[in-house]
C-alpha cells in the first residue's frame, strides 16, 4: 500500500514537471513577449508595420498592418479578442496573475498530497508495529 501511494505521488510530480511546468513557462514567455512588443509599439509610436505571419508548418507570408492601434490577442481555445494596447496590457497582467495563482495552487496541492501520504504511512507503520527506518 505504501509503495503504491508513493508511486502515485511520483507520477503526479512527474506530470507537473513534464507537462504542466513547461506549458506554464511557455504561456508566461508568450505573455512577456507580447507585453514587450506592445510596449515597443507604444514607445516608438508605431502606427503601421510590416511583419511575417506564420501560415502553418513554418510557412511564413509577409503582411502589412495598416493600423496598429488595435491588436488581436489569442485568449485560448482558438479564440482571439480585439484589444487596444492598454486593454491588451491589462489582459496580460491579469493572465500572468492567474498563472501565478495556478502555480501556487499546484504547489500546495502536491505538498498536501505528500503530507497525507506521509501521515497514512506513519499510521500504517504504527498499526503494524514496524520499526522506524
């Protein structure tokens, strides 16, 4: 029973480390890049620009943006929302805050599971009168 629970905890930790943490790092990096780009647009008073757009499979096409005052931001699930620069910056700040809370929540959840497992293992050890290793 003890080994089974330890294996479960290890499996959860590996999932967090291999899947959730890289996704989180990627999301934070993308938000940070977008934030930096918007701030550069504002700082340099850019009203139009030429850029490359990824069409998929790493195929790019040159595109011209005639008015940069409004931008489309990917909000997830394939949806994009049109924002002004200030609205986009506010959205990014809220998103970063939400991601930070998720990190804290996952960390607390893992710590709680570990504590519960340790408590159960200690209880089993006491019931079976197994000496402490």
